[in-house]
């Protein structure tokens, strides 16, 4: 799966990065087969004219509505996901301005990891949730980072407090009797500089 994702990343041709961003709802990168997801292109001016495109193992730069998804303005609705929907998704304008891409994986397995689909801000708390396809109740889950065990979540969740760059990595989880999720990358963006934070504090005095 990681090799496929790397290959898909190499196929994305980004011309000009713009203020637009792709919102994935629900906000996670792993989905079970037959679930639904909504992809929304949003910018500061709430302008129209953005199209959701994707790269998968079968196609490159295909727009929503061209054999996949249902477009509605700058929104794309995807119902009854299949494994071939796994790939990279982004927003693009007629002038080829593009947003950053988001990776979506559609899985046939029995366990997925619910983690942020976009980079999180340094200092934020991040909750990871382990979800079984057919849960009967909240089961204890084990969580791993870069292959090493980092702790249990009695209700199937674990919260990483005040994340920093050291928390970046590949995370996965497992539920006894149900199985193990694939790995998902958690990325962390830096906060504002110390100088700007100090200036901001000074303005409040």
C-alpha cells in the first residue's frame, strides 16, 4: 500500500499552490468498502470553479463525474466506495491552480485507523481511533508508531497530547479477535515562530 501511495504521489503535477484546500468528510484517510465520503473544495473567498481530481492505480487526473463520484459545484460525493477508489485527491481550477493532495485508502479488511487526513498543528491534541467493521461494543485497541507499540486504548481510542515533529510517523492499531489496520501517516505542521508569538503577547498587554 505504501509503495502504491508513493507512486501516486509522483503522478501529481501541481502548478501553482493556491489558498484552496480540500476538506474530506468524515475527516479521515481510511475507509471501509461501501462507505461514503464527501470531498469539498474551499477557499477564502468561497469561490466556485474548483474541481476535485484524483490519481489512482487505474487513472490520472480524472475529474469528479468522469467515471467516478457525483459533482455538485465544488463538491464531490462518493457513495459505496470500492478498493479502486484508493488514491490521491485534490482540488484544481481551470487555470491549473491546485491544492495539496489528500490520500484516501478504501479497505476490505476488518479494522481501520481513524486519523487526521491533513497535517495537524504542532501543539494540538490528536485522537486516534481504532474501528472494527462490525463492532459489538467499544473494544480495547493496541496502537503502534513506526512498528513499535505505544499503548492501549480501553475504548478503542488514544490521544496524543501537544504533538510535535517527533510524533510524525506511521501509525496503526489492532483489536484482539478482529485484526490489524493498515498504517496511516500523521504529519505535523510547525507553529508560528517564537518571535511572532512574543509580539502577539505584547499586543495584548
